[in-house]
C-alpha cells in the first residue's frame, strides 16, 4: 500500500513539474516542459500604437521559470520561426512591455509561412479591433508527433480565440506551408471551441 501511495505521489509530482501555470505582467501561460512549448497563452491587446524598435531584442529564457523551454537550437536552419504568441506589436507603446514579449515562454515553433502569412494578418486585425474595443486573446496549441532532434515538439495547429464586445471569434490554422497565400478569415470556425481554463495535458 505504501508503494502504491509513493508511486501516485511521484506521478503527481511529475505531472505538476511537466507543466506550469505562469503569470507574467503581459500574459498568462500554461507551459509544458515535456513538450518545451506553451499549451495555451492568454493576453489583452495593450498598446498597439507605439513605435519602439525591436533592434537588439532576442528571445531569452525566463529567469524565474524552473522548467525546460525551447531555445535557439530548436529554430536553427529550419522552417520554424520563433513565433510570438503575445505579439510584440501589441505592446510596443512601452519599451519594457515590448521587451517582455521576447520570452521563450511566449514563443512557439511556428511555420514561417504561417507566422509571416495569415497569422500576421490576424494579429493586425486584433490591433485594429483594439482601437475600438477591449480585446482579449487566447491561443491554444494542438500537438501530434513531430518531435525535433533537439527535444521540442512542434505544434500541429494554432488556435486563436478573440473576445471583444460580447463576441467571440475562433480561428484554427494548420502549422505548415499550406497556409501560404491564404487569408486568416479562411480559418474562422463556425462551431464553438472549448476554452481551456486549467493547466493540464
């Protein structure tokens, strides 16, 4: 009986250490050290009208996070961009907030065609909405089995949920080259998508 209790304790500790709910000034994230990727991240569009430069800013490990995150090696000479989840441009009226977006807790393996294509256009759309409404955003990552040699797991889909003016819009993008030359509106879901509130896999 003691052995079973101890095994259950070890399982619980492993589950807790594999993922953590982290609150930062500009975002909240459920991060999986096992996947070395966020499971979900949420933020509010704060100040998109600024003009601070990103020059010299690079993603860094969060000094207060004791788990394992992705790092530069995961993005070396491949198609994966360091995709901001909470976009830098949503926080660039304050240099410290802009700098805070360059955190590996706020970074995901995002295909370059998605990051520079419809995803970027959707980010621009949410900033346009924020000029009139308070815009809350939640991003959920879905995973299959694309494990990099470095140990990080590549998301298979990115879901973005926009909440504003008592409306909810949900977009779901495949994380591959097929999205190139498409419009973000092509990925608007007709059905509800369950919003994950806890931090679990």
